[in-house]
């Protein structure tokens, strides 16, 4: 309710930031349908019908839908995949800003990864997934979609992220969709700060999922290296633009 009462409208009117106004006009309000959307959404539909059971160890805050570790792929697809609206938003961000190095924490079944990959086929996409059987499904989806710029790293990324960061000199775009608790989320943020640059974009999923996540989001917003944030309720965008002389935090309806 607070979000809807305080958010700026999605038209860009009254937004006193040329960068954010441009983001609203050319990313949020880009209504184009790209060819890859149809192919990826066909895969999503197949996953929602897939009754095969796989093992899913829980490394995060847990699922509100499923309590055991044996789950049907269809159940994972229905409860865990980012909705089409936000998956395609990630595509539009990558398509518009053309990041060359992309990191994703939380592959799941590979739908958002596929959108990130298809948005810029020349980019290097590294995606991290804790559950080997889930990663195997994602890899098969990448193969069906003929996506060749994706590297999957399996294992708990609470443990693996530092090693991945040590191998990267910098990163242009990161989608964080992992352990939805305050401490791990902040740990990811502070680790990622080691390889961020002024053009890096961080996207945090489910920033209002719990009070814990909201507290993490508030701390991220207050960090001195962060110059601009955009709260779209289900995701939060973080920028480090040195051109941004005054720190600004926007809440925008989407």
C-alpha cells in the first residue's frame, strides 16, 4: 500500500533526473515484443507442465510454497520463476545498456538467465545455482534455445561467490535472486562492490519480500558508493554513476 501511495507514475512526468527519465521512456515503457520472448515463454509453459520430481536443497530463506526437498519441476516453475513482466524487464535493461559481463545469483530453471543471454548474445553470462538437478534442467533449456554465451557454476554461492569475483576484474550487470535474508543479501552486495564500476547495474530481487529484505535494501541505498536507486517494488535497481552529483532514490510504479 505504501508503495502505491508514494510511487511516481510510470510515465516519467515529474521525474527530475534525465537518466531516470530516459530509463522510464526507453526501458520501462518499451513495449516491443522481441522474437526471443516467444521461444523463452514456450519453455516456461513446458516447465509448468513438467511433472518430473527433482531434489532441491534449500540454501536460502526457504520457499513459502514448498517445504520438502523433493519437488516437481512444474511446482518450481509456478512458484519460483520470475514472472514474464519482470523477466522481460531484465531483457530490456540488458538490451538497452549492453553490458558485456553479466552475473546472476540464482539460476533456478534458467528462464531469467535465458532472457539475459538473449538480450545481448555478445555478453558473457555467468549464472550460479545451488541445486545440481535444477542446474541440469536449466542447462537443457539453454541448449534448446541455442544460447551459447552462458556459463553455469553449481554449488552454494554463499561459498562460491568470492572465487567467482576473484576471477572477474569487473562486472557490468548483476541480478541477485538468491538467499532472501538480510545478512546473505548484504554479504553479496559487499562482495560485489569489489568489482563494480560507475556503469555497473545491480538488480536485487524481492526487496520487499520480508522486513529482513527491506532492511537490507535500506542499508544498500545508504551506502556511500550508491548514487541512485530505483524501487519497482518487486525488484530494486542500484547504480553507481559518478555523474550523479546528488544521491537520489526513486520509487516508480511498474
